[in-house]
């Protein structure tokens, strides 16, 4: 791909990006969120058209105008969100949409044969007659790969962040498949945030930053530190600076020996009133599960947790809320907002007890609701005239502020905030940081989970790095740089020279 | 501390306000239009007695539809309403007529019995987890059967004057007592939905069940309560029906659940998505259905064709709802 | 594989067991009940239910519910009768009702797939207007249809009418379509994940509409049988056919959420309901008790099935976790 430029109204997503991948090689594509990786991939996949630039495959210029065209040119992409139908079998999924049929009747034998061939081709032994719903995530990914490989003459296969949810064993298996593909002449592109893996398996890598290609690094030239440095570049001082840091008060949540499922072990940390703690890690390292466990939204949780003085793992979000915790989810449309209710009603929904008079009938006092919501709206920067409107009409930033207001109104002791500024414009971001700071100042404990490095360093009092289901490091944001943070998230530099992929210790 | 007073909206406020108004008044406009056209094309239609008649006709369905509306709002469906109305009226009638109990005992008993069926619905759907359409189908059979058992395959002529008074006594505007009761119940329900935490919770749970859970609402408890209340409304409707018909027989409430659902749908509720709609609009929906039925009768359209037309109208209402309302999926 | 078989089909085994229990129970109470005559009666009377239930399987697997068959059956019969009465030609009558059923199915399908209307609401409307028309056209009176059709449907060979082999043939056909053809495969896909199905290039709208048309055809077939059996078109026919069909499908183990199911399960469900119906009626129970038992049985079976399904899901999850742990351990062998 040469000189790829992509313009959207208002932004330049890609600026003259070159990507050269040799056949029979594995090429890494790395960069922060928003650097342009997914836009570049979408152009290759036919979902977008480049504003400028050209694409050549095997030396011949090609026009990729649609996903179908991409497939016909031999481009296949294994996305992070798998496209399998869980109620069908492996074989049925591999042939979905392209079943060989005669007179409407599917040739069951051929479907099975094709599946077996595809699976064998990547050296995998998943039974073709098993229902996808019964497979583990890793197995499903393998089936997805097999499905992608059924395109005619695969020439370029892209793996988009494939290792986020895999354990070591599965990653090794995946790499074997990628190596096999490489050896058969396919150009493999490996998009990942996990630089250790990139260093392990890629023959060369391209680093994007802010829509531009910053470097192309060959194997042997690269080290973890170099990749981190290239990714981040020269960073300006963070725009947000804390104006208040207080003495932390009593502990508002503590966890000992917390274990979730089989991938998160032996987690121990605490958050005190008045402090903002950040749980930080690459995608899939477990930080989101840990945060959700604190508010009762996780299964298979063991260990001891005490939330706001009440000991015991909350068994449901309701228990957690009653105990004094609150959650702002990553996807506010899906799990946070009530789309058809007003902003005011969205804010007051978690504090119905406060706006109700009359203990028996639980009547809502509109006056009290208006007053309290207006107060808390002012504290979060929501204009009063917006309050009666449907929450759908708000900008992302204001929607997020509404959720913040919700828990402020509830006077929660612990606020868990997953990706506090996702989908929020720059101006509103700073505002939200300020409000979170206020919240901490007013005596609550705040736990944020974020992949935005400057946000983490600028906002928090302590940074806990989660790596492979454990808290692997604690950093002081006042003295750490983004380089150091990203390095720690990548697993740190110790052990780099002794094997980049270390297996997790089995409990 | 700087406030963010920049325009916070994505859609211009004027357009949204217009849309809200259209939604709110769309159904009303339709009702007005129908009233006008029916009145213009048929003399006896706009007669006061006739209009009062319509109100009496829609009372039983109307009251039952209150409960159905609550269930639809929380994201469920109640197919047992008809049988539950019958069940309530049977218990009440039996207590009063056959057991000789005082009227208030009969009414209490009937409402309690229907509420009990509602409670069963709530437990089946919220605790055990059976889909509402299937659970209420089951209770439809059970409640209907129980009702018929108590009837001993005959019928009860309820002679207590109280019930007849429901129709005979004319209160304000020459309206029978039962109609006033219906209006009162709708008023109470509409206010309750706006002013109680229970009502607010119903909207939240129906609008986004996941968010409701994460916000700490006691969804299971509220769902059970909703179904139970719906049952109670069915029981009240049953008692009102005794007043209207004077007799409790097994054919009384046939097809009532579908009439109730139709009234709610015309009033703007949806079977597939909860959290949107207002109780009082169901009254409007019931009124529209009543008007159309009445008009057809006046014009001499045989009752069976009336039903056919009703089905067609329901289809139009669903279509209009889909095309003209914005709803987040 | 044996254990997988057990776990997935546990609820079907449960239903089969309940059916046997029911049969045994009824026989104990009324030993003369299950003889050849009752069996024939069961099959003959429930043939139409079986046919509609098989079509309903397709609907529910694709995540839509169709409330129209009962009313449509009556209306189709009425149309057949009217055309026959006015033209003297049975063939024309059957053709007319076939056209009606197919067009109605097509319309419902288009409304659901291209306008995005909810299937329950659309078919509810059909439920209302079709019955209305059926009653309206006939003023509630049956139309006599005394033709050769009756001799076909009621002709009995060894006590069994044509209904039995017809149901068997249709079952085989439905089973074939659902499990072996694209149409069937895509029915599952639609029910499992409509968005994913569309992404895979499946023409979701066309197949959804097709399923409604299939129900239309099944309804016509059932209607023809009923008209033949009764030698008349009854406007009050099949008052709760759709509900019984839905119950049969669900009780057979097909989930309302779609994506799974089979006609075999539905047939099992039909068998259970038919036997339950027949047995209870034979006990001389009045309509009322029978209704209560039927409702209670339905709720009971559903509850148990739900429980079994939840246990099975837990097992799967636990097994996956264990496999994960094992894989990790082996990684360092």
C-alpha cells in the first residue's frame, strides 16, 4: 500500500502511509489507538476507499472497492470480533453463505470435507461437527481463521489483535499457524498491541502514529524500548494537571487473593477515599474483569473483597450499588443510558431513594428531583436547560457527564469508571477529569480503567499495571513517563532477553 | 468553576420538540379525526347517549388494558388477561351470589384471586425465567380452567344491586359509575407511573434492562410486582364486567387479551421493545377501537366484518408507529 | 460424543419420558383407552396440528412467532367452501384458498423482513381480521362441502386414514429441508444471529419471507384436510391451533429465542399434547379440568426444561474452564 491517505470530514485519518509486506513474511502493524491502524485495514478490506494512494498485490495494482473485491484479490481478515454463528457447527460456519449445493440441497459431505481440509490446512484438530457455542474462545478463533482461509488463493491474511483473549498455549498455537501460512507464501499482517509478541514473530514491523508512518523496523533492529519510543514519539506535557491531591482516607475497597476464572490470579490492591487509582493494561489482560468483579458483574470470582466496609464479593450489581459502589461502563449506550428517558431521569435513576418522599408509597417529589439533579448537574457541568431533553440528543461528553452525575447523586463511596472518556471530545475530556477529581476530593474513591496513557498519568494518584491477570507493577504517575508506563504494560523489560513470551505460572 | 454551557445537543432542539409533539398528539389527532369523520357521516354517532355507550363498552377492556400496558412497558407480554378477568369475576360472583358474602368481600376476593394469577405470572417469568408469552399462555389455560371449574359449567346471575348500580347510577356528565371508575383508575395509573419510584423503575427496566441492572434496580422484584398489579387490574375489570353484563358466564372474556393488546398497540406501545409509551394513551387506543366498533354497528356492518376491519386497523397502527416514531433499538 | 448426545437432548428425553408416563397413567386409570381406535382418532384429529406445528418450527427457529394459522385455516376453508358453492368446482375452491394463504404469508413476511415490523404484532392482526372475515362471509354458519375430497380424507385403510402417511411424508420433507438444504440452514442462521447471517451474505429478507410463505402453505394443507374430514367449511374451526402449535414446538425443546430445534422435537411435542388431550378427555374430565391440567403440564414441563438447560450450560462452561487450565498446564510439560 503506497501513499495511502484517508480524509474524513474534519479529520485526516491517514497521511501518506506506506505499508510493504513481503510474501512469505509476517509483518507487524503497531501503534496506539487512533493512530490509524484500523482505518488502514478497512481500506485493505474494502470497507473504505482511500482518498489517495494505491494498492498493489503481488506487483499488480488492484482496486479494492468492496469486501467481496478484497476477498477475490486474496485478502482475508481475521477480526477480533468473530463472525461465527454460535448455534451452528464448525463445518456449517466455515461454509456459511457458500455452501456447495445441488438443487437447493446442501452437499453435506462436501461441507464436511471442506471444513476438514481447512482445519487440517492450519494444523488444527477441532471436530467439524461440534457446535461453535461449545468451543472455547481460542477454538472459535481457529475456526474463524479456517473460514477466512476458504477464500480462493489467499495472498494476504491480516490478523487484527488476535491474542487479546488467549492464554499462552493458544498464542503459541496461533503463531504456529501464522508461521505455516508464511511458509506457504502468504503475506501475513499481524496487528497487535502486545509488542513482545510482535518482536517474537514478526519479520518486520511498521509503526503508525497520528495517521502517519513513523518507521519500518526489521527484526533485529527492534527492541521493546525502541517500539515504545516509536509509538509514543515526543509527547507534549499532558494538558490536564491535577489541582488537588489530598491525604487518602480510609480504605473504600480492598481485594486479597482475588481470582476470576482461570486467567486472573492472586490480585491484591486497595483504593482509599480521596484517591484515584488507575488499572492499566493491554487489551485482554484482565483489568476490566477485575473492575467489574468489584461491582458484582463477574462470574467465578474467588478471594476476598471488601467494598465500602461490607466484606464479601458482591453477588450482583444491585448488592454492589447498595454497598456504595457505582459503575460507568465502557459502552454507555449499551449498558449505561436509558435512551428514551430524559437526562434528568437518567441521572436520578440510581438515587430514587433520595428523591422519594413518603416512605410507604415511594412518591417522587418532582421538586426535590429537579433541585438535586440541577445541583449535581452544575457540579458536573450539565446545563440545566438540557435536563428535560431526551438523553439521546446529548453529545458523547455530556452523556458521560450524566452518568457521572448519576453516581454523584447517589453519593457512592466507590466509582468504577471504565474508559471514562471514550467517544468524548477533547474539551469535554478535561471537564470530566476535573469532575472526577472533585469526586475524589469529596471523599469517594475512584477506580478507572483506561488504555489512554496520558489520561492515566494525568488523572490518577496511583497506577496499577495489570499484565496477564496479575498486578505486575505499581507506578507513581507523578514520576513516570508514558514510555515507562507502556513498557510496564508490555510486561517490562526484565526477561526480554530471556525469551519474549513467558508462560504464565500455573497456580 | 466553568460550566459547560455550550449547546449540548446533536439534533436541533426545535426538531426534537416537534417530533415529541407529533408523537404525543399523533394518536390524539387520529382519534379526533375519526370522531369528526364519523360524526359527519353519521347522525346518531355524535349523540351524547351513543358516546356514553361507547365508554361503557370499552370499560372492561380499558381497565384490563392498564395492566397489560404496564407489562408491555417493562418489556413483557401478558396473554392471560382475558382468562384472568373471567377468573376474577367468577370468584367475585361466586362469593357474593353463591356464598352469600357481602359485596366488598366478593370484590376483594375476586381482585385478590386475579392478583394471585398475576403473581404466578411474575414468578414464572422473573424467577424461573420462562418467556412471558409462554408463561402467560400457561396461566391463561390454568386461570380459564379454574374459572370454569368454579362455575360448575353453568353461569352465575349476580343479583346484588351494587353491581347493577355500576351501570345504572349516573354520576358526572350522566356517565355510569363504572366509566368513572375506569377514568379514575387511568388517572391513578398515569400519575403513579410518573410520580412513583415504581413507575420510574418500570420505564428503566423496559428501556434498557442491562443498564437497569447495573444502576442497582431490583429488576426481579419489580417485574413480579408489575405482573401482580396487572392481575389485580384484570380482577377489577372482572368485577366491572359483572356490573355491565349482570351475569358471569364462561364466554364473557373471550378474546379480551387481544383486545387489550390492540388497545395498547394503537396507543403506541410496542410488543418488541419496552420502556416507551404512556398508560393514558392506551385509554385513547381503547376509545379509538370503541369508536370504530360503534360506528360500524351504527352503519349496519355485521359484527364479524367489524372484527376483520379491526385487524386491518391494527395493522395500519403498527405500520404508522414504525414509520413515524423514532425509537432506539 | 455419547455424553454430548445425552446433555444436548436431555430435555427431549425428559419429554419422551413424560409422554410415556402420561400414556401409562392414562392406561392405568382407563385401561381401554389406548387401543387402535383411539390411536387412529388421535392421529386423524391432530394431523392438521402436526402439519402446522412443523411449519411453526421453521418460524420459531428463525426467531419469529406466527399467530395466524388458526384463523387462516378457518378463512381458507371458508373460501374453499364459498368458491365451491358458487362455481361447483372443488379444484377452483382449493386453488383460491391456496392463493389466499400464500399471499397472506407473503404479505406478513414482507412486512416483517423489509419493514421491520414485529412478527407477533403483524400476525396478531391477521389472527383478528382473518377470523372476522371467516365469520363475516358465512354469518357463522358452516358451508357444506360434500365432495370427493371427503372420500379421500376419510377413506380408511386398516383403520388409518390418509392423514397418517401424509404427516409422515411431510415430516420427512420438513426434516430434509431443515437439516439438509440451504433454506433450512439459513433458517437456523437467521435465528441464531440475524446480523451475523447478513454479514455472511445471506439474503435475510428473502428467507424470512419464505418461512412465512411456508406457514401459509402448511395452513392451506391443514385447512384442506379439515374441510375434507368434516365435509364442510367451519368458520369457527381451529380456535386455538396456533397456540397449540407453539406449545408443541416449545415443549418439544425448541427455544423461543431461535437458532435451535428440529421437526423431530416438534413431532414429539405434538405427540405429547395429543396424548395429553386425548387421555384427559377420555377421563371424562370436563373441559375446565382438562384445561387446568393442560396449562399446569405446560408450565411444569417448561420449568423443568429451563432448569435442565441451565444445568447443561453450567456444565459446558465448567468443562471449558477445566480445558483451559489443562491446556495451560500442558504448555509447560
